[in-house]
C-alpha cells in the first residue's frame, strides 16, 4: 500500500456566538481549519482536521499549517501509510516542531489504519473504556450571573463537568465569579476554573488562597516555571494545558510536581500518535486528564474522542466538543455527539466520520 494523493482544504468556521477567554483579553468569532485527505493506491482514504483556536491562543495558525503541509506532503508521497511512527519521524526530520500542522496528517494515517483493520480507532488506541465519555461544557468569561446562567444551560443539556473561563487583573472580579459558581454547584459536578494563563503568580496565589473550591484551577500562569511556583504556594489541584507543547514538557511538569492533571489535545501535540504517548504517560504517573482537541468540526472532535474513550475512566475527566460552538456542520448527525451529556463514538472502522466534500468546496491544493 502506498500514498497516492494528499488533498488539502481550507475552511473558515464561524462561531455561533463570539467567545472570550483568559479574562476577556482573547476573543474569537471564527476559526481557520485545515482538512486533509490521504488517498492510497488500494482505494482507502483517510481524513484528518487541524484547527488552532485562532492565532492568539497558542503558537499556531491556520495558514501556517497549510504551508507546512506543502513542505511535508512531497516527502510522504509514495510511502506506506501503515508506517505511522516512521512517517512521523520523517516529518520531524523535514520540519522540526509545528505539531499543529502534522496533526491532520497523522490523524488521516490512523483513519486508514482503522479502516484496514476493520476497527474503530478507539480499539486501536487501547480499547473502549465504558460506553461513552462525559461531555464537558465550556463557559465563556462574563459576569458572575452570566456564567452561572451558562452553566445552568449546560446542565440542562446533561453536562456535569464544566470549564469556567476566568482570569485577568481584577482579583475581586474573579473571586466573585468563583464564589457565585461554587454557590450554585450541584453535588457530583466538576468545575475547572480555567485561567488560560492570564494571571501573574502573585494574582494566582492571591485568588487561589482566598476562595474555597471543590474543583480544579487550570493553567493559572503563562509558563511552566510560573505554574510550578504557584503549585508550591497553594493547595487546590492544578491542571496544565497551554504550556505543555511536547512530551518533554509533560515530563518536566511531572518531575517538578507542577500539576495533578493535564489537557491532552492532538492538534497541539502533533496528532493521535503523540497524544497517545502523553495519555499513556499520564496513566503511568496517575494524572487525571481531559482528552479533547483545541478546536474544529466534528472531524477533529471525533479523532480526539476516540482517544478519550480508550482512556480508563478513573483517569478521565469530561471532554469538550467544539462542533456545538460552530455555525456550520460538515457531517450532520455523524461522528462524536453528546446525547444528554454522554458522548458516544461511531462504531464504523477508522475515524467513522468524513466531511461533506461539497461543503468543503474546492481544495486549497492537491499533491499527487
């Protein structure tokens, strides 16, 4: 089996509602997504999607992904798509870093592997752990009343795990948000207060040592070193996200005792191959994890949720879906969807979902 063609599409994804995080300093109205289809000479075709959450959230942006793929595609042409690890090493040799650009290629290779094995991806990634993954809400920054109302709406849809976006330079405002949410939190609900790196260490210590919470604080500061300092001066469990861009970062975080849990996102790490390595490391050291992606349609959501479903339940927190935040849907009713707060995965071989090519439109480019 050989790779015979790599096709790339660009698609702008308007959000259904504007979204703000990191204390309101980061705002988004649409996302720039890249879709990749890898065709083989035996008739199998695999799909992948890479969608950074804008260009100010992480060191990644949509146009960069496509031009990076233009460098990578020629060295993948004619090679065996079953050699996933080898092809990842080849991509690293051709272009160090830029995991967000390699992610849709890696996912498409896994899609082909699953189809060839006649198994859904979660079976190849470790096997299903339970029947579904709990859905996690994502609560935009706002007033205490606005955020509580958003949590109530998510609760009505079945969510029992919530990610509440806080942070900024006004500690009393964040304290008020946290206290309002905690006052309305129901027994059994999990709330993560996601700062998205908006606090200085001093602000993080001030707020975290003032409030009483029954959940997590996520990514309180910009760097791993700052978060380590906060970890040593506070008692609440910390989850890390944006500062963990590689396996080495996760290893450093564990060595320094920086956190009790992490976000595992294929697009940030370089695809399912690298995300699985991090997930398995997290299992070994006892972390709890949110396994989800940075953004994108049901295609990106479904790839990440296959990995989530194969993560043991005692290590698995809820997973967020981006598709419900989008105005468009490339595969209505297909792929990973929340049903009353439970996200179920397709049982079809491989990824189990593909975008409508008419919806995608003309390719950005084709390599054959």
